[in-house]
C-alpha cells in the first residue's frame, strides 16, 4: 500500500483515509485528469481498467475506483 501510494503521487493529489493489513483507501478529492475537457474516457479506460491491471501484476493487489464527479475513492486490497 505504501509503495502504491508513492507511485500514485504523479497522477493527482490524494490522501490516505484508511490503511491496515486488509485494505488501503485513498481519496482523490479533485482529480487533475478530469480538470481537462473530454477526459472521462481516460478515467474509465486508464484509471478504472488499465491501471488496476498494472497494480495486480506489480503489487498483487486488487484496485477499485469509485468515481463521484471530479473526485473518487480508490480501494486497494490484497489478491487472494
């Protein structure tokens, strides 16, 4: 979770809401990607599809984004 948080820094500002052995929850209050027009495809394809695949391979973890407008929550849990 700490390594993932470090890797996520380049993408957009966030804060850690929860961090324990079962999960890490990251909150992105204002996504910098969505500040640009017509970037919802990048959010859906990149952040919600491709990036979770990379996290699964690199960190052996499941990653799920829950978008809400220009903010979202990211939950990271170990793969079983």
